């Protein structure tokens, strides 16, 4: 007998067979992202950071704004000082006219699709009628010496044609005078606009995209000239702002920046309250509900001007109303105090007085911990109807309780979440200034990820909508004709919320919890955030910096999660239980005998044991021979002698191996979803113990579709479970178990009845 240890399994590797699955390397899940990403250069490094010749433009603004509360118009005069820090001479400049999206000849209107059903809401009908006279009305575009600029308007973009190119390191000033009609947010929608309170004939204005703004010019796109269609948001250069806002004298203004003339605007009592708020750990009311209710009943005939200055911001927004309550509290960052503040009408209480400013303060602390200390002097949350929307230092957020002050749990957490999200946008993209017009996910996805972390830091049982892997499953397994890769332009995304918010947030959560680990991820994410603070990063910069700082090749991950619509579905296809053949006939034959006895019997054989005629062999003993009584599993002296000779031929190390008592399992995995991920497999043993193993995603590198792996344990396995802690967004858990589990569900009997609109607080009050 040859000198060897025989095993019941044979492990072999055929590289030709493995690579035959991927003859076309374009479809290899582990192909590096070389062609998809731009070539590194002096402006942006291969490590994902600003290069030694990185540049960015700057635009400073001085504006005088007047809000007409009688006709719902806004008038403005602005002077833009534009600095060309690029190495290029610019023969023309591009300015964004985003309000032109609401003009009657808007491209957005032409591209809007839809149909009427049998019933149409008045809001939908008004939108389709398109009777609103929107868009900028430009009265002059001049130089500071009064000379008219030659300009051309292309829908939501305006090109200023210069007589002489603007040279590198030179600047130019542009004066623009304009006005426009403010839209009703509740009737025709919009990120900004007004809300009308009919009962008291009052308005609440949330004003943004309200002035002609310089477009970005950079080393990646040249001029950003993609039209504003409403979904893709904004990309803007940083600059300093000096803005005077004239409103009715009984209005309260919340704004980007710091108030410069508080002595003219605020009463002595209000200034004392504001000073007290700086050192308070609870919100302090600057304007109380009683004061706001008194204020909203008046109608000032005169006006007053609020002056705000803001440094190094990319945009500017404000809100104005006579209905506002106002509270504030200080948030400490070293020797700096940032003022967290909220403005809201009485309709927002008690939710807003209880939660808004506390949520603002919490967001600043949480996000700063994961990125960089919040650098601006204030952060404001304004209560407004409909959606949330963000601007530097200020955001507009939905959410109001019932008239009796009660609210649902869903509304409470909805309000806190939208405040966290919109305040969080100060970090992405107001400071880490990505191009929202091109890549929604770079601000919404990263922000939604940090929102999830902040929510769990607010309350460990917080009912977060997005972030955990299992919450993206329904989207990932959906109809692929209605799904686009994350790396799709903002205006062309299917299922906007899932694509730009949910999926990238989930991807980052998976990176943090499963692929890289919390400590390493947090380090890399801080490096990206701090390196691109007050700069303009691209997707490639994010991908590269996360890889470089974490020391992890993540090209396969970006390719799968960001460049494809594949989903995660890892399955256990087959399990074989193996053991080492010791060659000991007393041991091995007994095992074989037990295996034979445990096999299922054919139904005919079972019935023949009790219901049959006697056989020939039973009737005629002469038909029997040696084989009728021979049992191949009986152990003879010859068998034992052969075994001893086999042992004598082994050395001591080989004899030691034969004594291995481990249980071996050959498991075949497949990936029908196409999105390769680590195999996270938990083995549950007969004694009740468990062992979870993380197998890196690279196990799929030679075969994207199926792999087989051997596992060895000292205990016998009772069950095998894939992804036991819901880490990978596996869309089909029915194939994650061996033995296969019976899927449990419930059904109920019910009688049709009208659902109560009563919220739990109202029900509890009624029960008292």
C-alpha cells in the first residue's frame, strides 16, 4: 500500500476552469476602476486629495433685498465680485438664474410628463395650468461704472460676454438689478416660496435661489452649465456676503450669516435673552408664543432693514414672517460658541419648542464628531410647510401637530429626522462642496448616512428610515428596468430617494460595520471630510481618499454598489458532511453501517416486509450461497491485519493527523444577485454554541457566480446561517439557511371598518 492518508474528499484547483467564467474581463467584479475614474493630476491626486496646484474660484456678494408683503414680490440689487484663481483666461462668465425654472417657457415644463385620472386635486390642476408668472425679471446687468454688459440668457443660465478676457488672478464686478414673483409653495411647489395663512391673512416666507448666482468653474467640468430642472440641486463657489433685507417692520427675519444691526432691530429684552441663551443648555425663547401671537395680529405700515454678513459660504437664504417665535441655545466648540436657533409659528408648537433647537444642537455635535468642528457662527431651523430644504446656516423644515397640540409618534420622529438631515447639509454640501447638479448622492447619500448615526446617538431605539442594510432590500430586489446606478446624473435617476439617499447611505454603513470596520472607516471618512472642507470634491476624490486612508482596495465595492444595479443575494446551495477515513475497519465500517441504516427506505421494500408471498430463497434453501450470508461490513482478522500494516507504513506526524477528530463541511455558495460581498456565515453547533466567520469578498475573484469552501470544527454542526445579523442587504433570506427553514408568516381575520384618525396621545387623553 502506498504511503498516504486517504480522505473522502479531494481538493483540487483548476485555474483554467476558474478563469473560464470570466473570459471577458470587462465583466470581472474585481476589475480595477481605471477607465471609470479620471486620471490623477496636479489638481487632484491619486490618493483622492487636493493637488499642489488645486484652485477654486470665489464670488463675493453685496445685496440690497426688499420683500413686498403686499404683492408677494422680491426686489434685489446685487454686486458680484468674481475672482479668477484658475490658470485660465476667461472670455465669458456663466451665472445661474434658477428662478427661471418657473418661467412659462421653462425647459422643465416642456419635459414634465403626466396625466389626469378621473379625480384631480386642485394643487395638481394649478400646476398643470402653469399660470404662475415666474422667473427673474432682469432690469439691468452692468459694470460698476454703469456700462451695460453684453449677455445671453439660455433658460436657467446667463452668459456674460466680456470685452476682454478675465485673466488669472484678476477679478471683475457685475451689478444686476432684478425682481420676481414669489411662488406659493403649497399650490405649485418649490424649494422656497411663501405659505399663506388665510385665517389671519399672514404670510411666512422661506426665500432661497432668490438672486442670480455665479456658476462654478473648475478643473473637472470647466463651467457648470447644466440646466436647473428642479431635481439636481446646486453647485456654487464660496464667497463672502453682505446682505441687507428690508421687510415690514413687524416681520422677524432668520438668515444665513450673523446679524449686524441687532441694536436697531432687537429690543433690550430680546438682546438679554439672546445673551442668556449663549450659555444655556436648554433653548431660551427670544420671542415667546404670546409675543408672536400678538405680533401676527398687527400690520406695520413702515419697514425695517435686517443686515447680515456671512463669510466663506457658497449660498444665502432667509425666512421672514410676523408669525415667528424664536428660541436659541449655545453649542460649545472649544472657546467658540455656535448658536443653535429655531424660528416657527404657533402652528408648530408644542413639537418645535420641545425638539427643534435641541435637534439642531445635537446635529452639530454629532456631525462634528464624525467630520470637523462646525465652523459657522449659527445654525437655524425654520418651520415651513411641505419639504425640508437646506442652505448655509439655515434650513426650512416641515412638521406641525394637530390643532389640539397632539401628534403621532411618526410625526415626532419625522420632525427630528428632517431637522437632523437639513442641518446636517451644512457639512455636505455647504462646506464639503460637491456638485449637486451632477451627483445628488455625494451630498444626500453621505448626509443620510451621518443622519442615521446622529439618530442612533439621539436614541438607541430611534426608528430610522434609512441606513441599516435590511431597509434597502425591497428597493435592491426591485424591477431593474426601474433602477439606475448611483453613479447617474441627478436629473436621470429612477426612484430618487432610494437611489440618492438610501442606497449610498446603506453602502457607507456596510463599509463601516462590515468591510472596513468602525475605527478604520471613521479615520478615513474624517480624512476625506477635512481635506475637502471648503473645497469642491468629485466622486473619484471620495472613492480614492476612502481607499487611501483606510488602506483597503475598495474598487470592487464601488463598482458593485455605485456603478451597477446588481443586488446582494448569496445562497447556500449544497452542504456535504465529510470525515477523515482513518482506515480503522472497526471505526469506519460501523460508521458506514449507521449511515446505511439511517437511509430512507423505498416504499415497496417497506411493504414487502409485512405483505408478500414467500420468496424462492425462503422456500428453497439450496438456492443460497456465500453471498446470502456475507456482510461486507463485518470486521475480520485480515481487515485488522491490513490496518496494522497501513499504520506501520506511516511516520509519527501522519499518525497524529489520523487522530484528528474534526468534523468537515464542504459548503457550496452562489451569488445569484450578482453583487459580490463578503460571505458572513454562522455555524450553530449541536451543543448550542455558535461561531461566526467573515470571508472577504475576494473569495469571488476567480468566479463571480459560485464558490466552494471547506470548514473544520471539533463539534458537529446543527445549522448554517448566512448573514445572521443582516449586514449585507441580502434580498432573499430563504436560501440563507441549511437545513432550509420553513418561512413563518401570519394571517388574520378582520371585518371591514373605517380606520380611526385618532392619534395615540388623543386616545390616551380620552381614556383619562
